[in-house]
C-alpha cells in the first residue's frame, strides 16, 4: 500500500511559478514510477508528467514541455512538479499517482495503482 498526499497548489497569476509536492508513505517508494495528472473543470483527466522509479527518465505532455519539471527524492519519498511560466489553461486539480515498477504507458491513468487526493492550481490571466 502507498498513500500519496499532494501539496503546494494555489492561486497565481499567469507567468508565475508553483512547485507541487507529493509525499508518499508506505514501503518501496523507489519501486514506483510516479506521474502527475490534471483535471480541469468539465474536462477529462489528462497526463502532465511522469518519472521512472530511478528518476532517470522523465516524460511530459507537449503543452508543458519546457515549462514543467518533474523530479523525485527517493530518500524523502517525495515527487515534485516545478511549474514555471504558468498559463490560465494550466488551471486544474493536479493529482500524483504511483505505478509499481512503471510501464511504457506512463501517460495512461489506468496504469497507475495509487492516487492522491489532488491539489488545486488556479492561474489567473
């Protein structure tokens, strides 16, 4: 079992930055690939970023490439999402998720075994 708790969301203006954190509890955090997904009002949940269990591989949706950076600290059992140059279209609830050992389908929500409760990110124009 893995429990995930996100933090760091908030209200910012366009162009500003936020850093989301996802703290995990339970065993074997380093065995899990981690992902960040987001869901805007009235829209489906979509993949934002993912990182392999070792941290050696990272993946991003096209619209956030160059602005978002995913990282992890396995000693602290925490994954981060640094979001720069935020845009109003980044407004969503952001969820972190854990996928045991990971897979090539890192952008598919159904591949993930555990989810956090989400943190709201609102970007005003």
